C-alpha cells in the first residue's frame, strides 16, 4: 500500500510545509483519514494547524525514539479526519541520538508501521537538511513528493537532492520512488520563473505534476491564523490548486500501486513457469 508520503527536499523555503499541510487538508476534506507527521524542529506544520508552542510537548521525536506510539502522540486538528503528530525543538538533537543507534535510518519507518491501519495517508513534513532525520523520512516513505519553487538555484537544488537520494540508495539499498515534483509559488508573470519551470519540466518530464501552485497571499497568511487555506477561503486559487494537486497525487498513487501489483504478478508467473532447480541445488 502506498500511504506514507514524505514532502521532502534538502532546500528550505520551497513550500514543503505549505504543500504538506494543504495537501493533507485536501485529502481529509475529501474523506480520507490523514495524518501529518511534523519532522521539523521549527514545527511550522504544527503551528499552521493551530497548535501553540505550549502544545508541542509530545512530538515526533518521542515517536522516533519509541517513548510513545503514533496513536499516543497524534492529536486531532480542527480539520475533520486530519490528525497531527507535532514537531518540537526535541527534533534538533534527534540526529545526535539517532547516530548512536544501530537502526538509525529505519526507526521512523518502524514507528509508523502500526499507524498504517489507522490512516489512509500519512504525510511527512521534512526538515530542510541532509540529516539522519531526513534519511529516516526517505526510508519511511512509500513515494516522495518533492516541492520546488522555479528558479535557477532551485534546479541546482533538485540535482543535489537527486544526488543525495542516490547516496542513500547506494548506502541502504532501498529507495522509495519519486511520486512527483510539485512546482510551487510559481510567479509565471516573471520570465525567469517561466524559463526555470520549463527547464524543470524538460528535465524531469512526466515526474512533474501538471498542477502548478501559483503565489496566493492566502496561502502565506493562513498559517498566521493557525489555519489551512481551506479554512480561510476554500475558493481562493491556492485552495483550488492544492485540491487539484491532491487529486493528481491520488491518481499517481493508484497507478503506482497497479504497477507494483502487475510487477508482482509477472514475477509470480515467471516463478511458476520457470522449472525449479533440482532439489538440493541453489535456485
Ligand atoms: N503558493 C504560495 N503562495 C504564497 N506564499 C507561499 C506559497 N507557498 C509557500 N509560501 C510561503 O513561503 C514561505 C516558505 O514556505 P514553506 O512552506 O514554509 O517552505 P518550506 O517548508 O520548504 O521551508 C512561507 O512563508 C509560506 O507561507
Ligand atoms: Mg517547512
């Protein structure tokens, strides 16, 4: 099942939190049980969902270290069907602690496993760093959503994140596929933004979501009110665009799940049609 979706890249300020929170709200409003796990020490996703700093006592850090379960840490948000495991400053020292553990890159995946039955989708709001926490998020993910604000530097950022993913893959041998690259906060009135968006689309082709998120002041001010954009104005362009992106994400998850099922069926058929080696010999 493709359920755990890290919203991830190693760059800051590219719309990870905005995308994570508003995509999750769109899923929940469409009737899907959704969880956000806030993995950022700044806890922006938690604050956007209306939590106060004083509410951030139990956080994703405790979940990663096995002190509490996801169901103990999760709080309901004001959006029906949307729960949150808050972030907190404890995440700032998580890397030091993780570094001393044998299962340092798979702890989050293991901790989230029991929550798969409670939610349809679990979105991870990731920190902007190449940390063990980020590697945990990559390892926990079933498919990655990578936001990018089109600019020359952001293209370089995508390339460097791709390299980071390759390193993780060669180091641990397992890698979630990229579900899609989401172009966000794209001011298409500016020529250089249009050009950068074009380069990204040419380079990454069908991996780029066709829904583009444009700048919308309501996306920027909603967090100040502790709200998702849907609670502020469900008909503002930013809300409609995130709802469209959510549909596209669901479409891709369905396609990816079908491709995985087909590949498994093909393997099973091959195993049945290939004569087994005589007993006692290696396959
Ligand atoms: N489409 C958008 N329109 C307007 N402001 C946006 C949009 N997307 C993000 N922002 C603003 O840009 C800033 C960075 O976005 P954020 O989601 O926090 O990025 P990240 O999590 O990658 O650091 C925030 O102030 C956010 O409100
Ligand atoms: Mg963020």
